[in-house]
């Protein structure tokens, strides 16, 4: 079962994804407005095992602490973004400094790792470029893309830790070879499919040509 909320000033997509049988689930990118996420979890009677951050930016991690407190879930993030999250030192000019929380990461993810909850599982795909430890999460018919791939666009690579060549390689080598029928669930904006993006995403085409 997949539910989503668009939250906060930067309109980040937060996903709650759970096993239909056991109701065990994960929260992907709780960026803001923790109470709305908690209400949804309680309404659906989900048992949240993990909070997974696609990367360390505050608009994807801002409600980590409150969701952890409310659910007891563990915080998971790729090892190369974990320090930034723990130190709260991700310098983004567009966010308020007081939101730069610091807290500990429970599990540092690596490429290829499988995250299991109930009958469901998600595979971690390390896709650096937007940040060094950015990840996509691959399920049976869904791909959570964080700020790596959007409908009609790709992630910015001009923030600290961003790298255009890394982003190009991540998309080309790790994402574009996946099944075209996958539903793309991005960190911002509307959903899409991988096939659609391969066909129609001009920003992606432009990036790949360079
Ligand atoms: Zn970001
Ligand atoms: Zn974002």
C-alpha cells in the first residue's frame, strides 16, 4: 500500500509504503509537517520499521526526529550522506539554519542493499550527483527517485557535494536500464514512468548528451 503527502515550503513528496498483509512499512523522506505523516500512519494502522532518506537535504529529512519519536522506526540513509545528517552541517542557502537538525543515523546504507518490511522489499541504488550519498529505491513496480530524477527534469548538481558528471553516470548506468514500466516516485512534483522520462524528458536527454 502506497500513500503520499506533499509537505513543507519546498513541496517535498513524502511516501508511506507498507506491506498489505502485515502493515509493516517505511516512510520515505519525511521532510516537514510531521503531524500529518503521523496522522496518516495512525489512520492506516501502519507499523513503521524504517525512515529512509533518499538524501540528507533538510526538505527530505526535516521530520525524521519526530517520526522516529512517534514510531520508534530506525533512520536509514546512504553512508555518504550520513555524516551530513548527523552533523547537521549541510549548508543550503535556501533553508533556515535552525532546521539543520543533528541526530544519529541507525543504519548506513550501501549500494545493492535490500530493505525488507513484511512481504515488501526495496533495493538501494546509490545514485550520487545531487548529493554524494543520494539513493533511489527500487520496488517491484516502483522507483523512488528522490532528487535524482523528476518528471521532465533531473536533480540539481550545483549544491555543495553535487556533481554533474556523477549525476549523468548514475542515471545512465544505474537507472535508465531498469524496466520502462516502473512508476517514478520523485522527491518533488508529479509521478511518471521510466519509459515516459526516457522518451520525453529533455533535461535528461540534454544531460546524457554531454
Ligand atoms: Zn535535495
Ligand atoms: Zn528536495
